C-alpha cells in the first residue's frame, strides 16, 4: 500500500494535490500540472522513491484536460510503488520535464511527445524517438486512424543531437571533406592539428553485431568514443495502438512479438494484468505451469543472450554449446504450445492447454544438457585472458546510477542490487520454493554475462521443484464471463450456446479501472499498465519494456571505450528490438 505517499503529497502540495484514488490495491495520486516536477521531487527525496519505472501518456478526447501523463515510481529500499498523474489541456499540452529529477524520464518523455504531442518544458532533446522525424500527427491519439500510412525515405543524420552533446569542442566538418567508406558516411575533421583524428561513424543498423535494428552515431577520437547518439524505431509496430483496436483476448498474440526470444513470459505478464483488472484468481495448477513455462523461457532467453554476446566478441565455440541446449528446451515449448516462436500459450483465466505427456523426463534431460553446456562454457571463458580483457571494467555502471536510470533485471543485479520482482513482490508460488538471486560486483560486461549464467542454474532449480510439486486440477478459471463453456454445454443447451456466442462475438468486459501489473521477465521488470472503460477492448494498453530504459543509457556506457567494446557492451545488455520499439 502506498497511502503514505498520497498523504505526503497532500501535506506538502496543499491544493495542488487534486485527488487520490485506489483500484485493486493500486494507489494513484493526481496533482495539478504546475506542481508536476515538485511532486516528483517530493516523492524521490522524502518518499525515497528512487526509481522511475515508467512514464506514459493517455488521450481523453472531448474532456477539458484532454491529455494525461502517468508516472510509475518505485522504492527499491522500501519495496513500495505509487502512480502519479496529471492532466493538461488540448490547446496547451505541456508540463515540466521530469529529467531533472529522474534521468530515466528522457526517452519516456520523448515517446509521450512522439505518440501524443505532449510537450515537456525544459527537456534537453524533445524530438521524436520511435517515428520518423517527418512523421505528421501523433499515432496514439484516439483520432489518429490506425490504417494511415506515411512513407519516408530520408534518414535522420542525428547531427542535431550530436551537436547538443558537445557544441563548443567539436571540429568544423566541411562538406568537401566528407567521404563514403563501405556505404558509411564519415565526416573527418579539417582542423589543423596533427594529433586530431576525430570523425563520425555510423555503427549499424546493417552491421551484424547491431542485429539489423539499432543504429548508433559515434564521434571517435582515433578508435575511442567521445560521444554517441543512438537511434531506435526500426521495428516500431505500435503495439499499443493495435491493442486498442482488438479485444482483450486478441492482444495475447501481439505480446508474442515483444520479446520474441521468450514470448511466453510476455503472454503471462499481459494475462496477469487483465486478471488483476477482472479480480480473477486462476487455478493452482495453472499458476505452477505458468511458472514452469516462464522459467524455461528465461533459460532460453539467457542462452541466446550469452551465446550471441560471446560470439559477437569472437568466441564462436561457446555459441554452439549454448544453442544446442536451447534447441532442446525449444522442442519442449513446441510440444507445449504448438509453436517454437510465437507461442500465444496463456489465456486470460488460465492456459490454452495442459503440459504434454512426458514433460518431467524431457525437461530434466534438457536441464542436464544445459548444466553441462554452462560448465563447458564457463571453463572456456571465466578465466580466459581475452574475454577478461574484453569485458572486465567495460561498460560498467554503479548500483545507484543504474537505479536512477531505471535498470532492472540482470543488468541491475550485475551492479550488486538484488532487486528481482519474483523475490521482492512474489507472484504465483515463487515465495514457496528455494532459489537464490545472483548478483555481480562491478556492473560491467563480465558481470552481466555471468549473472545470466548463474540465473540459468537458479531457473533450473525452480523447474525441478515445480515438476515435483505440480498438483492435479483444472488449468482454467470457472468464471463464465471470461471462459468459453465446455463443448457439451455449447451443443447440449441453449444457455451454453448463447454464452459461447456472446464471448466469441463481443469478448470480455472488464470493469472500469486501471492496473499496473509487473513480472520478472528475462531482461527485467515487464510491466503492463492497462486502462479499461468497461468495453470489449483496452482503452489503453501500455508496455513497460525492460530494454527501453536500459538502452537509453547505452551512450553513457560506451563513452570513453573503443569501437570494439561497443559490440561487447551491446550484447551484454541483451536489447531485444521487438520490446524496445514495440
């Protein structure tokens, strides 16, 4: 409960604290737009809410204050949360920036500006982030047509952002000195200094180590990075707009396309959010199976992350060891869900089907293969002089800085902070079984790799205990306003047929309200902030992607390092374009 934070705001802000409300145990405080930054300062300083987990916009057409800004704040120390909200009118959709209080707000505010046109006064670089710079309109406004298309062919040079970083100490680049090397534009300095070797270079998006979806413009001094500007949006599909145009059940398939390396975790996270909105308790067996499927997915995700990271650094053999283990786990996922990638396995109220016969023996065999693979890879890498040189102290970040920038998951735990949603805010039966939270020391590339290696062992421990304790019973709730009736009722009674028709045609209708539900996905806290107006479709379905705040810090992590280090750091963050861009 976060009532103490509501009272704190009321005491300190007086009339500027407009109201507070609660729904399903989630507290919200509403303040006037002029008191937005002050309210954030109070909550961070006095309330010890040291992490901005998410910030987003909402659109309420026809209302006097049309646009709403919503921030979700968290205290790692107190393990408490609060939602802070404010409104601004359509003719002047602007509030003060949050970046002076929470650095993590930078990209969140840019996204709200991009999607809704909300301006954040004082923001250091308020420009579009997911859509093209020449995009007309704001996609998540209710009056923007989903089917509208806008073709663009001119790339963004990103020089406006580069100039902001270091406007006074940059050599003048003349157009006559620009060269093209292997399709990459290089702007070389013409300043008459014999020691100066500064130039601009695009890393990605076509470079294999950038995985085809990420571009970083770097300013180099020799091979050392002085400044960097990332560009995202290459895989932006506006998941949140699609969610508003589909029924609650149809959205499940779209969640597969977020983190497509571990899609079942997205399925489970979204369904949990809707279930909290509906106040549904799913059957015990369904909870255990969701845990089982999520931990298998976590192992698969970490195997890809570590394997790809090592192969990008140059350690190819490790890739085969890890992917061999992943292939065996993926065989089980295929038997479970009928698909190897886009699983769409969970359902609101439970699961699409039970686990396949022979799962106990199959998963124990998978775990045995995985443990041997991890043992072999650790033997080849842990004390390898080349790997140590390439990763020790590379891309390091402190615990305090990581929290301030919204890091969660293995990237945060690598700094020494043991925050894990499964431990801090247990859901299902994570507090009923034995497992540990691995942490690092330095928060560098080395620690991020080996935290994931140890997390796979912990997931294996969880899987083994789930298999031992998995109870018998149903896998779907009995709530008839959510679940299709069984076939014998559909074909044998008019009531069953009508209920089937009603759900199939009109879907479910959750009550009016809002919830922020969060789970521990492979990359960190996966949050779904969903708002219902009582209709068959979400009024708002916001995704708090773990990668988004982490990649925002990428320029800081690579600054001062060599070009070769960019690849090592990038892989250790495990940025997935599908959830980053959504």
